């Protein structure tokens, strides 16, 4: 990690610490604690190398240099600062490193499982940080019952900070350091195809901001404890953003919305309901995390749909799509309307694989499919069935015309130049006419039998069966 990156992490942590004081509603307890998110994100992205800048940042803000210079050096303050640094760095080091391991070593897990695992890890690390930090505080101040009275608010504030800050910094830190992390890519898979203009995002964000300000103004005016619960409705525009905008916009909106809620508690004078707003912050963040899995799942389903429709090797329609399209045409046809299906197989393809290797065989499949596709009429459909088998749907022709058309296609098969090889490609064709009321699988089976007869007749031939 470059020195500049260490400096950025250090300064970011210190800046986050002083920013959190704006959101504090009790001593050492903020509505949400930004430095917890900075620490977790640093360990998540940079690994163990984040220990030094985080540790020294906590130590610097805990040592109170001005007080030391004015009152004289106190070893107890030094020990307290070191303990605070360890009490913060170790729990969030555990959280960030564990989340890093979870995401990078279990990359094949569904996104929903990854999110659940990350949230559990974040909750445990924030809880450890709350108890360790309050223990040091209780020891340093000599107060009793500090842990019992403050652990929940401390834990929840830290946890919200982790959940809000970590995603946005997980976007920024790799760019600052100049590298990419493959295990973060699934969180951004659904960004493809979404609008790049921020207009829609700004509109949705405005709805969320207006909602927050309106509810807090109402809470300040009416001063009824039940009004604060309306703040939970802010999760609706946040979900709207998560479902329809890029992950980076969703992370940014979560930061803006929760910051406004946290600052607004003091600005609008509704500190009596601080716990309600704090819990609303947590629920908004948690809902956003789980919602991320929805557009990602939609993207995955679209990808699977494309895979079901287009063959990866040849980019031709799969056999499933071929059957679907043929069934649609046949069902909408008139009773006297004829259609034919041809199945062809590349001759001596298995021998070609043995002699030159499967990579040459794959290239033959790709190139021959591409050339044959260019020979298709607008109404015809070429499909890659399996291995070296291909299907051709020839609408509006009878068996005799289908035989002639298949012969034309047989002559279309090329002589390919693959690497340093010259390979003449030949094929055996079986042609059948689609029969009324016959299942498409039965039609393909008859075409397969006709192709086998073409093979038996010496290959590179066309056989038509009525």
C-alpha cells in the first residue's frame, strides 16, 4: 500500500471522527459513528495493511495533545489512548478481515447469502467494539454501569456507521489505490444497461430528502412520540433508488439520507426521539442491503434467459428457443401450409478433434455456423443443437422443396482456414416435413433418422423422409 493511501485513510478517519461529533446526542455516543465504517472499509479493501493508519488515527484523537501540553504529560492518558486505539482497531480489524475472507473465498455463494454473512459479521464486530470501548471508558473515568447503560446505543450507532460508510468507501478505496477486486464485482453486475444520467436519481433522492425534512418538522411542531415513527417511511424512496439505479447511486443515497436524518435530530430539536431515529437509520440501511440482491437476481435471471436463448459457442439460437419459435409458427399456420426441418451433422468431426485438438474443433463449429447463418433466408432459423449437430427450420416449403434447399445449404459449407490448416467442411443432412399434430421432438427425431441414413449412404449427402 502506497504512503499516500496510508495518509488518505488516516485523514479520512480523523475527519470522520470530528464529523461524528455533530451527530452526537450523548457523550461518546453518536446517532451513527462514521469512523467505524472507515475502519471496516479499510480492512475490507486493504487487508491487514490498514492496521497502522487506523490505529494511529484513533490514538491521535484519543491522546488529547492540547491537554497534555497545557497540563503536563500524564502516563495514564497515554495508556488510555493506547487502549482506546486497540479497543477500536482490533474489533473492526476482525470485522473487515472476516468480511474480506467471506466475500473473496465464497465468491460462488448467492448474493443474498453474502449479504446475510456480511451483516452478521458487521453486527458482531460492532458489538465487540462497543463493549471494548465502553470498558476502556469505564476504566479511565472510574464510572460504574457505563457498559450496562450505554452498550446498545453505542453498538447501534457503530453498526449504522459500518453499514452506511463501508459501501461508499468500498467504491472509492480501490480507485484511490489503483486496483480492482473481483469479489466486489457481483454487487455491480446489474449496473449494465441502467441510465448513466443522474436526473432520475436526483428526483428520487429529492423525494427522500423532502420526506425526512417534512417528518422532522412535523415531529418538532407536534411533539408527540408517535410522529417519529413516520421516519420509517423513508425506506420506500431508498428502495426505489436501490431497485432502479446503479449501486454507486444507491450507496450515495444511503449516505445522504442517513446523514440528513442523523444531523436533523439536533437541528430540528427532536433528540427526545433519538433512539427511534437511530433505529430507523439501521432499518433503512439494512433494508437497502437486502434490496441490493433483488436487481442482482434480476440481472442473473436475464443472463440465464439469454443463455437459454443463445448458444455461447456460436451465438445461434439454442434448441430450446428453436423449438419455441417453430411451435409458434406451426400453431399459427393454415392447415395446407407446409414447413420442413433439416438436421445436419458435420462429417468426420470427431476425427478432426482427435487429429487437431478440441480448440480447432471449436473454431470449426464457430466459423461454419457463422458462414451458414449468412446463407439463411430471412424466414429461416438456424440453431446449434448439440456438439456438431445443427437444426434448420424452413417454413412454407414442402418436402421436395426442402430437399432442394438442404442441398443448397450443403454446398454452402466452406473450406476453412484455421490457424495453419486448410479444412474442407462437409455435412450430412436429414430433411423431414412437419406433420400436423406432431410434437416438435418427434419431428426432430425423424430428421435425426434421415441424417443417419445420409451418413450410411456415404456422408456429404441429403436424405429426405416424408
